[in-house]
């Protein structure tokens, strides 16, 4: 690595370090689990078995059962009646009892229509289970080992499925709402399948937990088929460190994080480009709505997401490398295609601000539409990628978003706990956005996004489709027809400074502390409340004061400098206006930079005759500013490791200090005091008779002081002897002569008081 890249990398790490406390705080609140190893990939996606179930679960209230199946089609109602008769004889009343009875791989449990609250699992742990020693998460729950889960399965889980292989659990109702498993906010997880390869879930609802409704952990092979999850503090569906997985025809809503979360999916495509052998998890036919985010995946690697709908969340979908403790970081190789991602403009942060989310979960009103966002999320965004690589976003419909269709930013490696220098810029590379339908629905109706693309500018090989509308930056690398082809490619080690400041401020969110960053528009800041506008206004004031002072003190006589200063003031004013949320994706920011660059260039030319070094510095600043305008509006400059904005910022600080010094008033030279002739000469005779004159030294000094604009007596006598007798001349200045300001000594003659000349 060259020294220049090392220098820029060091700058990147230093700047990122400023964000460490902010970004790691929400990181500690994310999903925390025991250390785990990804599956070896030898499993397969399980197939649905349609034969008779091995075990049955039902309730004893026959009247309630009859009411629930009354509207079923005849064949389905007849089957359920037969299953009920069998279950009444030798079935189970709680799902956990049936799970405990599974004694071999390949068994099927059928759950008949009813509400399952699993009462035996609800009591608080006692005995040894009440005193387990385990690390504690930032949310307060214990991070238990697998062995501890086995010994105390209901410390955290309503239904614990531990080590059961090829187990199928399905509801027998007409819809997934006919079988409901309800944790009543008393357990972290409604169902936890841990180390259970080949698990198949079908046709039921799980709800109301303090973390996840359905949790699949360390499984090589799973299917989630026609299952609904809702009203959870964190996730609806959470699958973690798993492979050979399939979500299909699922639904989730009312969750404080995401409805669907395939976190740390098996990292099978690390090292590949866009063409990969297979994907570890497939998600299709699902709808996730009215959550903080519809889909999310820290280390959501090798996930194929197609033909789903993510709508009316705060954000449609996100994937990231922002949270430590997730195998497979940095995130890579997600593939999104043919999804409907629209109208994700919900704003649930007011429930945090007003204290609703500080109440116990049972009192928050989740069932009435309350959602308590667990991490920072930009509302009004379609797809957020925070530190991902080799992701494909193609042929999706993305429309109706009040912020942006696509949001891409980098995440330094130390945020995820990796300190190696070479890894600090290893995210936000080779993400391809091509062939998407932006700002229009499937019927062809216009449903514009406010901004099509928000990108911090960092990374290599990222590209976007050429028909994107308003974007920031205004010029983007373009995708070619073949994957991997990029026109105007850039490879930058750090994002834009203002966007980095935006991300740092917005990351300082904490739902438990009810802390919503005041300067971030994600939480409602507008106008001068936004950190971007505050930075623009502050820098504009500093530059305007420095520039005007420089013109007034050093360039007032230059007509070109006067015109340039007016142009600069217009540019700075426009920069503040253009920093507002509505105008950021327009051409105004680049126009503001253009005017400011012209100002500095002309001021530099005007300074050349008198201050050449400051002039060249000012010219360099002008050129960098013009280059920054070009970079943002016309073409991102290739071949440079940082944006021109960084160089402009650093040189601008130097210029302001220099301009202030140059504008300081020059000190008025203090005249040296006139030598006092009397101080070095012998004391003159005071007897007029001794010299034959009436001259007195004091009289000479007085005459010199009284005469302005002419040679003074003091000056005339400065180089001659002070003794009048020695010169043969002398003058006695009468008071009358002194008052008139007449200095006869200047003529070289002595005047007698009587008017005669000796």
C-alpha cells in the first residue's frame, strides 16, 4: 500500500473512531447470541410431508373448537373433526408436551385450531434455573449456552425445540390465524428451534414476545411456510447462523426491528463475484409491513429475496455490517429481484419520545399499531445497505418513498470488532442497482421517490442504473449491461464529510434512554435543526466574515475583488439554502460550490501582486471547490482516494486562519523620541551677559514645539552645540514670539529682544 493511501486510510480510521461510541451503542442492542459456528452445508431444504401426523395437539373446549372450524370447507372441517376425536383420546394439550415426546427424526406434529398459551411454560424459573451463570446482554436477558437451554428450556422460550431433527410442525386450520401460539409478552421467544436441522413450520401464528416470535438457530435446513408473526419487541422471524433455508408465503407486522431477519446466513459465497453456485436462504412470496423495517440482515449473506412485498414500514429492507458478534461479516451477496418495495414512510419515533415505549410491553399498545423502533433507521427509505458487498438489486419496483429509494453507506471494520488496518475499508463495494422500476407502480402510475439514491461516496465498483432520477451525489457510476461492467467507477476510502457527520449524529439513538438525536432529520429535525444545515450555516458565516475582512483590509481598491466577494456571498447563501432536505438532491449544492469556487479563484488572482503565497493558496482552494462541484454534478472524479470535499475542507481551515491574519490592521509605527540635546551637553550658562545673547535652551524647545509643518528649533539644534557662546549665535525667544509660533532659529540668525541684530 502506498504512503498516500496509508495516510488517507489513517484519516479514515481517525474519523471513524469519532463515531465508535455512537455506532457501537446501538450495536450492543442488536441480536446477541452465544458464540456459534456456521453449518457445514451438508444439509438440504426439507420437503413438506402430507401424510398423517405422528402427534396431535388440541384443546379440550369442544364448543370453542366447533366454533373455530364452522366456516371451513367441508373436506377440511371433516378432517379436523376426525383429528380432534383422535387428539381427545391420545393427543397433547400443549405444543411443548408434543415436542418433548418426539423420539426420532422425521416426525410430524399437527396443531388443531385453537389458542395456545402454553401455561406450563410460563412460570418464572426456580431452583438451579433461577441462578444460572451466563453473560448478560445489553437488553438484560442472559446469553445462555446450548447446554443451559437444554437444562432450562423455559427460562426464555415458550416452546423450546432443541436438537430435534427433520421435525414438521403444522396447523390444521383453513388459515394461519386458526392456530395461535401466544407468549403474552412473558417470554423472549414464542418458538425456539435450536440445532434442529430439517425443521419445517407451517400454517400458524406466533405472537406477543419480548424478542422473537419464531427463532431458528444453527439449522442446516429449515422451511417457514405460511406462518404469521406479529407484535414483538424485536423480530417476527429470526433465523441465525443457518443454511439451506426457505421462507415462503409468510407475513409479519408490528415488530420493533424487522419482520424478517435472516441474520448471519451461511457465508457460502465469500470470495465469489456476482455469479455464485447457490444461495443459503431463499425468501419468496412473503409480505412484511408496519414494522420498523420489513427485512433486515446483519451479515445477511447469500440470501435470495424475490417476489415479496415490503411496504408501510419505516424502511423497506436493510442489510448491514454494523453489529459485532455475527458470523459472516462483512455482509455480502444478497440478491433482491422482482420485489414490491413501496410506501415505507411510517414514523414510529414519536412513541419513543412520548414515553409509550418505556412502558411494559403489555401496556404499549402493539395490537393497536404501536411499534417501538429498536435501532436507528431513516424513515421513508426503500433499501438500506450499510456496509455490504456484492449485493444485487435488479428488477424491483421501488416507489412512494419520502426519503430515498436506495441508501448506501460504508461501515468501518472496527465497528464490528476487527481492528486490522487492511479491513477498515472493506465494505460498500460492488453493489449493483440495475433495471429497477423507480417511482412507478406495477400498474404504471407515477409514485415518485423524493430521492432515488443517497450514497456517502465510499467504495469501489458500485453502480446504478442510468435512468435514476434525483440522486445525491448528482453524478453516479453507471452499470453496464453485463454484471461487473461499470462506467465512471470510483474507489474512495472515506465518504463525504457532511454525510459522515449526518450518519454520526443520527446513530446516537437509544430507545431505552429515550434519546433521539436533535440534529438528525430521521427523528423530525427540519430546517436549521438539521446538522447539515447547521454546518452549512456555520461555515458560511466563518467564510463570509473572513472573506469580507480580507477584501476590506487588502483588496478594497480592486474592482475584480469586489465583484468576486459578492459572488462568494451569493454562493455561501445558496449553500445554506441547498443543504435543506428538499433541495439536497437537486443541482443547487453544485451551483453553490461553483459560485464559491469562482469567488476564491478571482480573489486569488487579485492577491497575486501583493501576497503571492496567500494568492496561490486561495487559487488552489478555488480549483478544489470547482472540482468538487464537477464531482457532485457532472462526473465523480476517478482515481482519487477521497472526495475533493475533504481536500477543500482541510485547505479551507488553513485559508480562514491565513485570511484572518492577513486582514488584521497593520500596527502604526511609533516614532522614536527626538534626542534631547541638553541631556548630553554641558549645562549652558544661564547669565545672558556671559554669552551676550538672550537665548535660552528652553525657549528653543518651546519654539520648536509650537511650529508645525516647519523646521523646528529642536531639529535645527540637534546637530549643533547647545552652548550659544560656542556658535556665536543665540536667540532669546520672548513669550510673544513663542505664541505666534515663529522660530527665528530656523533662519540661522539670532534676534535681540529689542529687535536688533548683534
